[in-house]
């Protein structure tokens, strides 16, 4: 399978209802927009390369020292930097991940000259439940060459997650030479459900445990590009030391700081997303089609055959959905949760588009 080609990554053009990129349809906090506008007045200045205020605000939030937090140009860039750093100078480095993990891990491994090793998941991703990810199978694949274990929790595109016990076991049993990266891009939507636990809810230690999060999802700042790295100070400093300089713009830093201060907006976004996800689940159940409702801000739909015509049919209704060929998933689509009217539009389109789809 090839890495994501640029043409498969961007949203389809011209869709009224854009449910293809796991964005927040509720938009950023008004305070974030105001802060970004104000910061743009200083666009002739370089931003704070150290992002001190933003890192401080994140550290306060997490109850950790600022040295344990770094930021980058979206979490995809942070992941690229982390994986490059962990594999650097190792001729036969391996990056270990579950099958159907976020596509950037493969890209990052290939960029780092590492071998990307996928551990099969034990169930197909549908019907009605995301795949099961077997931590013991993952740990069994660790070798001396393994430099990185990377897990998206919950995962994109399947929405599958590791529960508290599995994640604890993964971290505790991973050898000390391995950098364990837990990508929690969707943690706001997953907390408190179906046994999910984020790293900050666990009582675990590992010398090379890194957590990656993002402002792109629940904070709705995907266009601003701010990702976050949390972990042991020396390791964070090493990764941060190698990133490209001045990478997080002034407006992006300001917007992220202001977002952290607007709890109400975050809560409304998470509640609206979970409500929308539930309505999509209900609508798809009524239609009798196969789908998986994981813990992200999206659902996975199985159309039982090649998806291309279905994507085109949705587009005919102005609804952009995401085909998953880069993941080797040729009969499935990912559909992000939209606003209530967008969910209505998706379900109305589904009633016509999915008539012939096998249950
Ligand atoms: C699991 C996961 N990690 C990371 C990202 C990257 O997000 P960003 O680079 O916008 O922070 C995404 C985006 O869809 C994702 O699904």
C-alpha cells in the first residue's frame, strides 16, 4: 500500500457539507478568533520560537512543568519530528503500529528511512463495532530494531480504542529502548466512554512515553496548525530542538492560548459532536447499513463493495465524505460528525445513496 498521495488528503472541492476531514463543524472559540486577529497585527514580526506562553498554558492545564511540553505545526508535523528523532541514525529502525492506523505514521516512518511494521487487528472494522486491537500481538512484534510504537487512541479512521487496561499494559510492557507514542487527537470526544482512558488518566511510567494531541479537532483550529507533544523533559527537548524554527505562527499561538481559556466553547463542541455522532448512529441503524461508531468525531460506513460511486453519489447531494483507499479499505467510508443541519443533510442523502447497499 502506498502512502497517502496529496490528492487523497485534501477535502473534495465544492461540497456544501464537508464531512471528509474530521474537522469541528462548530468552529473555533470566538475568543480564539479575536486573539488571532489581534496577533495578526504583528505579522511583520517572527513569532516566539519557544511558544513560551502557549506551552505554559498547556503545562498549567496538564499540571506538568513547561519543559515537558512542546508544540509544533499541527500534530502531524509533531509526529513526523518524533518518529524522525527516534529513528535517527539507526540503520534498521522499525516503527510499529496497528493496521489501519493514522496514515501519517507510515509516511513518517518512510521519511525517517525506517521500516513500518503493521500489526494485524483481529476483527474487521465493521459491522457495528470498530476492530479489536490486540496489545499482546503488538508487544510480541517488538524487536531490538523497534524504535517507535505509535498508537492512535482513538484511532483514525476506524475509531477503535484501547481501554485503560490495554493501554496500561502496552506502556508498562514496552521495552525502555522503544519510544511509545500515544496519539490522542480525539481524546476530548472519547473520555469517559467504553473504558477509554487517556495517558493523563493512567498511573504509568515509561522513560520514553510521549503523548501527542492537537488543537485541530475539539478546539476547531485545524487551519491554524497547532499540535502538542508531552513527555519527559529531556526527550521533549531533543525532539523540539530539531523542529524547524518559528514553526507555530503568532496568530496560531494566540488562538490556541485563548481556546484553552474558553472551557464553555470546548464543552459545547464536545457535547454537540457526541450528539451528532449519536444521531448518525441512529439514522444509519434505521437504514440497516453496516457501520462502526468508534470514539472519534466520525463514523465508519461499510458499503459492501467499491466506494467510488457512493462517494460520487454523496457529492451529488453536496456531501463530501472520505474514501479510505490509502488505508487499504476499499468498501468503507469515513464520515465526520457535522452540525445538526449537516447531520440531517447526510442522513437525507444516505437514504437515497445507500438504498442498494447490503445490510
Ligand atoms: C489520529 C490523528 N492524529 C493526528 C492528526 C493530525 O492532526 P493535525 O496535524 O491537524 O494536528 C489527525 C488528523 O486527522 C488524526 O486523525
